[in-house]
C-alpha cells in the first residue's frame, strides 16, 4: 500500500508509506494551493512536489498531510486538527514520536503555532518560501485590491469573523511569534519574483539567527530541494 486516505473532522488526510520505513515521520503542511481529498493531494498532483515526496519515501520517511480546511491562514481549527492528526498517526503507525515538519507558504503560520503546542515532539522544521507574518502579508496585498479582497474573503471563511474584526485584530496587534523555536529550523527560499522573501522586520530577525542560516536558490535548482531536505532531516536523527 503506497498511501492511505482517511477523514478526521470531515477533512481528508493522507499517509504516504515508504517501501522500507526507518520509523521517522514528516508532517507536510501545504501552502494556499494545497488540498487533500479522498484519492489524491496537491503534493502528488504537482510534478515538483511529487519528486520530493518520492525522494523522501525512498529514504524511508513516512509522510502525512491534511486538507486542514483549505486556505486556513493559520486558524485555530487548522492548528488543532494538525495536532490531532499527529496523535492519530503516532497511535496507528510504528513511528518515532518526534516528527519532522515541512511547511510551505501559508503552512508556516500553522507550523509556528503548532510548535508552541507540541514542544518536545518536533524533531526539526523546514519552512519553504514561508509566510511568517499574516500582518505583513496583508499589508503587502493591500497594494493589490483584487488579491486583498480575495484574501479577506478567505480569512473571513477561515476565522469565522467579520472582515472589520479581522482587520482590527491583525493590524492592531504586534507580530507575536516565538523566535525560540525549540528545535532545529531551516528556511529555504526559491527566488521567484522577489516578493517571496521581502517580508517583515520579524522575518528578517528570524533569518538573521545564525542557527537558522536561510538558503536561497534559483528556480532552475528546484530539483535539488529533495536532497537538501533529506540532508537536513537526517542530520537531526542521531538522538532518538
């Protein structure tokens, strides 16, 4: 069996099984394009992501992911479901209880909050082209009215709050991200359009941490992503 799709809280989830498991698991938290349904997911439909999944499986990693209510933008219910999925997988599969997390784009908002809830159970974290600050992301999108309106509709649906309440909550608050991640972190940026890494002061504070050492690669180097991720994950598996 290569993978198994199942539902939790009416959301579809997927488990990818390696041929020769090593006992280490990776939770993938996708970006705004991500989805999981009853038979497939974005990371198996997208050629580049599928190559990464296959490379990780070849190295023995058990991979799991969830639809997480679609474009959740770091909502409470998405974070809660991600933690619930972790417990389900640890109970049902033969895995080390300290997992790796691979989060892309919007998925970083869930991953960072998840680290607060799952201290001691996350082995390492890779953030791929991450959105670290929702506030800064909204401020950037304000320059593009169409995309801002679209994003606000998604936030209203994700947080179940009125637009004005969301705007007041986001713009009226300080970025509250714990910079003490509590586990090894690697940030990888695929340079495309420049915007993806031109983020908030908070973000630049994070990538200036000598322990994080962000990696910037050109789009034509994307085939190297899988090996880069494997090398990082593997370097944090000596202590079980």
